C-alpha cells in the first residue's frame, strides 16, 4: 500500500466569450480539494475564486479559507503573480495546496490556452519536426523553456519522430 498517492486534475471550459472556468482538483489519501476560478480572457483577470474541501484533516477549519480565496478576485495573471498569490492565500495564515492550485490555473493559461489560441496544431500534427519549428516561430519565448524546445536538441527531431498529439485532442 502506498504511503501517499496524489492525483491532480485540471479542466478548462469556456463559460462565455472572454470568460473561462478553470477547475483544479487534488485527491490523495488525506485530501479532496476542488478550486474553481473564473478568469477573463485574454485579460487573464480572476473574476471568481472559491475552494471546496471535501476531505481534509480539519474540514471545518480548512473551509474557512474560502474567504481568503475571494481575495484573489481582481488579480491578473502576469508579472509578480506568484508572490501575490503566496501573500494572499499562502504562508502560516493560508494553505500551500491553494497556492498550488492557483499557480496550476495560471500555468494552464500560459502553457496551453494562450499558446494554442489561433495556432493551427492540426496543420502540423503529422510532422513533429515541422510542428516544433512552427511553435518556436510563433512563440519564440518558449525557446529553451524545456527539453523539447531546447535548441541544442534540434538533432533529436528526425523524420522518425511522430507528434504525440492525436487529432481528436486538438482544439
């Protein structure tokens, strides 16, 4: 039996034009925490933030943090965001799980939603090398951001390398 097993899940839905619903949940041996954010897009401003503690060591005590989550409303995802989130809902008067959920929400905006908007992944899905080139061309800030976009790894992208995305997953 595992001493700890933790699963995290993230889901993003379009509520209406310009407004996203981002749900982040965590389930482990001790916790079941779900957070919900409404974020304006492309402004990336938090319009709503709440947490539900379904299971925690002290559910009634932890639920009081919903008041702190509401203080995230109005915060924009951008420069200094991490520090502001830690200040608002972290530290000895907060919860590191809620900080983690909030930063995960922000990463979803930066890594997928913002990067994939108006990017025709389907046009390049059959050619991983070409897709990588087009991603680097469209989003130069991702250069050297991770192993796949490290320019020293150009040689790894041969014609034998296939794109791991599946057509039915492309939005």
